[in-house]
C-alpha cells in the first residue's frame, strides 16, 4: 500500500493536476476568508469565526474534488495499466487504499494551510473568536472531504473516461449539496414513504446481487424487506408517515457540517456518518475493481 500511495502522490505533483487543485481551493477559501473575516474585522457585522469561511467555501468541493478523483481509476482502465497494478504482489484492497489515502493527503494540504486562519482571526480580534470551534470545523471539513473523495473514486472505478467520471462526480456532489432542500419536497404521507422505501430496497437488491451474484440471498432479502414494508403499510400505515423524509434527512452531509460551522456543536454523529459512508464507498470501489479483476 505504501508503494502505491507514494506513486499516486508523486503523480499529482509531477503533473499540473495537484497544483491546479491546490490553487482553486486556496483561492476560494482565501477569498471567503477575506470577505467573511478580514474585511469586516472590527465592524459591527464582523464574524470572528473561521468556521463561517469553511461554510461559505463548501461549494468548492463540488467542483474541485473531481479534479482529484476523475483519473484515479478511470485513467488506469483507459490506458490498461490497471491490469499491471492488479498483478502487483499486493491485494486489491492495498492498491485502492493507497490511491485513496494519496487523494486524501492532497485534499488535506490546503486545510493544513487553512489552520493559520483561526490564529489570524484570534490575533486580529485581540483574542476573540474560538480556536476550538474553528479547528473542530476544519476537522469536519476534512471528514466531509474524505467522503467526497471516496464517492468520486467509486464513480471513477465505473468508467474509462475521466470526463464522464468528473461530470458524474459533480452531479453526485451537487445532489448531496442540495440534499436537504430536495428531501423537504417529498410528501410525508404513508404512500410516499412506502414507494420511496420500495425504490431504496430495489437499489439495495441490485447492489447486493452485483456483489454476491446469489439469487438466493437476493430473494431472501427481497421477501423479508418487501414483505415487511407491505405489512407495515397495510396494518400500521401511521408508522410510515414522514418516515422516509426523516430517514433521508439522516444523510444530509451539509446539515452535519452546519452543526460545526453555524451552531458550534461538535457533532460526533456527523463525523461518524462521514467516516462510515467513506468506508462504504471505499469498499464498493474495492468490490468494483475486484469484480473486474476476475471477469
């Protein structure tokens, strides 16, 4: 894994890709920092928290992270060098983890530089602000980035085109960015929840069959899940009322970050969600590559 990690990390800075990413992210964070924290310093509307800068800069991840992830596996597939990687005396898991941690390292570099922001604010405001709040927000920003990187890497494993991988990743990130607003449009009726959970079950069954190729396991999960939903809808429909919106609301990545940047709450559940979903998409990437290895 270490060899793959070093190889990937070098590749980002032997080309312009790593430098372009750093420039874009630092430019946006720097502009937001200037507007949010420095230009208003000392005025009535000053905002003495670097967390506000990160909240305003979140949209940059939608367009910057695909720069990191689009070539991670898609380029290997296009140039056929993925077959060479898969013949290395290491496991597929080690290869994928090496690539993933290399991208996370590049992602973290501008955040390391951003750690100076709270110190500047504290100095400018003569001890104002809160270092604990700001550094907790930076930690949350790092974790949400780990999630975005894992999603982008998974999408990259599904195609040979870097352009398709980048566009699809941007689409997925935009969906996550507007997730809370979109969920609010879902009716809270029992019927809407029933239909919504059936669609989720169908996606789970598709993923389960793709990973296991077992008709028996897929059928058992379909019968148990579908039967349970139908029984609940027919016998106790009140349990389903509003359940879908509450369930989908649990996966609002922007709300979890907002707890750090707007409400100054150290949201452990949010961090665990970021890390758990990151692990899930890394696992799915491993399975995607593993499946192609034996095909």
